[in-house]
């Protein structure tokens, strides 16, 4: 039996709770200001909170 690697995707909200104490590499999309084009960005963050109803997360920069 093998365990999932550190590079695997976190896919369900329960996994966010499971790994919230660990820094996570996050890829996300933002809108460029003044345009309708999207920009993909990434970084290492810690999860601050999850709002399951709003389907939103709050992240902070990892140390």
C-alpha cells in the first residue's frame, strides 16, 4: 500500500481541513485589472478558513 505523495491534488473540502496546518502549494486564477483576461498565479500558502456555504477559502502567505 502506498500513500499519496506531496504533489497530489487536494480535491474535496474535507481534505482542506485535514491538511490545513501544513503549507500548501496553490495554483489560482485572478482577473487582470481593467480586462476580462485571467492570469494564473501560484504560491505557498497556509489555509486560514473555509466557508463551505460560499465555497470560498481565505489563505495567508506561508512562512
